[in-house]
C-alpha cells in the first residue's frame, strides 16, 4: 500500500514539473520585420505596419502582452507613413504600458510634434 502511494506521489510530482512556463511577452515575428524594415529602407512601410498590427492582434487573442517596443515602433512607422495622429497614439500607448520608456517616448513625441 505504501509503495503504491509513493509511486503515485512521485508520478504526480513528475507530471506537474513538466508544465512549461507561459511567455511574459509576445513579440511574434517582430525581429524579422524590424530587420527587413531597416535592410530595405526604400520599400513601402505598409507591409511592416500590417505585420505589426497582426502581431498585436495575435498577442491580444492569446492574452499575452505585446513586447516592449512594439507599440513604439508601430507608432514610428505610422508617423513615417504620414499618419501622424495614429502614430502619436501608439507612442502614447507604449508610454502607458511601459512607464520605464517614458523619457525615450517623450523624446520621440517632442520630435514628432516639432516636425509638424
């Protein structure tokens, strides 16, 4: 009886230790998109914008926060594409989600507003 109980407890302990941890942030294919953007600076911004929007939607669907920097980069792309108000909104969202980035985002906002 004690042997069966011991085997059951060891099996239970082994199975509970196998659960993987949930990621803290979801970046999706952000790194590939970022590399592609800076490698092909002359190309259209819309594919990069669409990829980041898709990454944010998938993150929300998985209920995992998007990684730091995604909203800021998307805001930057929107500003570059001439959609200033949308870009500023994404920069503000980055600042709200990640307050530690406030100084950098304030710098970007100041430059974006100066370039009106």
